[in-house]
């Protein structure tokens, strides 16, 4: 069939724990050129934290080609505590690679249609169970960083204006998007760190709230006295008697006896 099996499955057959083949001739029983579907299923225990080639160009180019063109569909799924970090396609530009990450695992999809038999490409990645790379633990770490950073910023702005800080919550979906698009853990950490740093800078630079209508509302619970000189209403914010206070209008000293 002019196929390089080791290039197709990414390793020597002797290294596999299990391999099976399925060939679908689409109902054609004659010996004649026609489309067919070849499905290969393998199980292999791979070495961790080492970049490996998962798939390479596997068509043996011949003077009289057996294959007019090929379609490739590869789907890879990992568990919550396993990752295929840095999955990339090198060589052929027409092959689409989609890598996504959620707390429940990673999904990698490789698709190509009408690929020339002479096309050269290599799919590689690094299998790992490192907690810093695993989808579940990386998601938790990222959420802790942005959650802790944002709530710390809220505490800093307890008596300050928070309008700018609320606007900057747009950085949260940016961090989560980098996580979902399966950026490498270092990049995700850098983006999360930048977001937290921006929140801290904004929190420190935010101006204090002005005392205005809010203060008047708070003072409405206290008894008041009208200044006989200027008529300004002054709140008496203590039970101490006798008590002297300055009028907020004319600054005249008022004496409270009862």
C-alpha cells in the first residue's frame, strides 16, 4: 500500500501494547483504483516530559503513485491530570491543528483534506502528568491567582473608587481564554500575573471616595441643632453633655446642654 507504518503510528510496532487495523472499501469488491478508509487504533505507554513525534508523513512516493490524495483525521483526548503540552504541526501548512483545554482534559484535533502524497509534516508534543501542566490543576492554580489577586485589589480599594477596577474585570475572560486555547502553562501564568499586577496598580492609584451625600445620609440618624447665628443645621454626633461644637456654617461655638 506504499505506507510507512512506523511513520504513520509514530513509533516502532514492538513498542505498542495494542494495535488494530480496519479497512473500509466502501462496498467496492473489484481490484480497481477507488477510495478506501483505513483506521488504525493503538495503545502505547509513552515516556513523560519528553517531546515525541506522534505522526509523520507516511506515504512512500513512487513514480506511479498509488494514492491520488489523502484525508487525515486525528483526535487526541487526555484526562484531567494528563497533558500533551506544546502539540504542533511542522512542515505542511494545509493541516489544521486545534488544541483546547478544560479542567476535564485536553482535546487535540488534526484534520487535512486532499493532501498531496508528497507532503511532509510532523506532529509532535510532550506527554506529561506534571501538575503544572495537567488541565485540572492548572485551571485551579489559574483561578486561585486571578481570584486572590482581584479580591486583594477589592480590599485595597475598600475606601476608594472602584470604577476603574470594575472595568478591568475584562482581563478575567482574557486569562481564561488563554487557558482554554491551551497556551503553554508558562504563558498562562504570565498573562494571569500581568492581570493581577494591573489590578494592584489600579487599586493603589485609585482616588479615595469623596464625602458627600453619603455622609449626609449617615448623619441623618443623629439629633440636630440649628445655629442661632446663621441658621445652619448641625448634627450632634455624641451623647456627651455638656458638649461644645463648632457650627459647620459660621464656625461659631455652640454649647449643647441637654
